[in-house]
């Protein structure tokens, strides 16, 4: 089965549901925000396992984005799962080295692209995101089930690609020296410093440009906007036209940042990195500079 674009339509997926080697992953979840007043906000990371148990795509397995693909020993929230832990999860879900993985969340957004990034970081290229996700699939009355599959265990071999993940040191070097374009995918209030989340300081990485992750989606359909609109938006934000130029994206926890990385990857950009620590780390480290 050939599919060069990592973004697949609901029509395409229904046509290929029974193809050998297709593995579906449901990663629905939420970031619930609460305004605390005085320019401060808190966020709660939540999975949507109950919704999966009620109904999901046929043969889809469930991944909890808050626990299953994160590192429980890292003090920074939502950091990428270590290779052995991630390989064990994938294997237990019946996902192997030769499988084509199709991921969906509620709208085909940041949780689906987060798992796309994790799989890409661990060397798995046959990964797609369902455009429009669960909402589009069900709005079109496509097949769903409440039956939870019991897949045969498989072997997933993690092959790390360190260049896909940036640490604070790499971001600081890019901020000071301009060696990479830094893109802030948080909302505008956080970018400008009008809003601070949790214990973090207000502001942004010095020199970072802004493009909110939500802006890549059509507000009515929830699908990704047409490529020409995405390119225009990237140009307006200052993203270099040269697809060889390095780009580092960040947000609060390295999740929403994967949306622009996914878009840039689809558009042919070659040197992309997610600052996984993002503002959850940068915002509380007094040794790292901020600007407003």
C-alpha cells in the first residue's frame, strides 16, 4: 500500500480499513484550561479513554497521551517516553516495524501529531494522521464500534533520530546565534506575556516568532487548511522559504508544537525539531532568558 502524504482523508481510510498492515490508534484527549485571574492560567492534561470505550474506529487501539507515551521519571511534564518503554507499548498494542499507523484524535489535531512526532523520532516512517479525526469520521456516518480489540503482540524497534528533538541548550544557542528559526505555537496571550501558565514566567524565548497551532485548521470543518493557505501563513510568520533551514518549534509541553512541525514536514522541510521541554521547562528555569 502506497501513501506518500502523511495526512489521510476519511474517505481514504474507510477504503483501506481492511488492508493488511494498517494499524489504527485512537489518541483522543484534552488540555483543559482555567483562568486564575491576574494574567495566570492553569492547565489539566486529560485522556479520553471513556469516550474510546463508548465508540471508536474498528480495530483501533487506545493510547493515553498523558501517560502512555510520556516519561514518568522526568520532572518536566509530558516529556517523550524512553525508547524501551515506548517500544514495549507499541509491541503490546500489536504495532510492529512494518505496519502503517494511522492516528486520530477528536479533530486530527495536536494529540495525533504528537504521536506522529514520537513515532518519527523513533524511526518509524509509515505514520499518517486522519484529517478531521473522530468528529469528521462520525459526522460522515462512517463505521464505529465499542468492541475493544485484543491484538497479537508485535515487535517495535526504536531507532532514535536525535535531530528531531531539541533541548533547552539547543534552543538557547538558536536564540543567541540565529542558527535555527524558532517558532512559538502557544496562544497569543502566552506569546506576548499577557498570560502565564502554572508556575512559569510570562514571555517567550527571545527571538521566537509566533504561529498558534490552532491557526493551521479550518475552524468549521476541523481539517487542515489547504496547502496554499498554510504556506501563506508560514510566510507571514517569517518561516524561511528555504526548506533546508532548521526550524525548532515549542509550545507548553511539546504537544501543540508538533502541529506546525507536521505541516512543515508535509511541505518538504528537512531540518525540524521539537523542543520537548517547551515552556513547561523554559518558563521555570531562571537561568534561561525570556522576552515580552
